[in-house]
């Protein structure tokens, strides 16, 4: 993958973590048109689930 762009950022380190996860993925198989590899654009949604920490 190349030209990775963040469409919406929430700050607090979430953007950096999303980029780290995407960059750590194995290369995806390219698509072919008539047997020739072509560039494809993907939008990958990433959902963060936060746990509430109980304070004592």
C-alpha cells in the first residue's frame, strides 16, 4: 500500500495508531484488468472501542 491518507482524525493518538495498523498489514493482492495489474483505491474504516476504567 502507498499514499495512505486519513480522512477524519480524532486526535489523542488514534490517528497514529490507525496508521500503524494499516502500515503493518501485509501487501494486498493487486487487481487486474485484462491480465494487467491496475491501481485500486480502498477506504478502510477503523473502529476503536474504549473501555471505561473504574476508579476506586
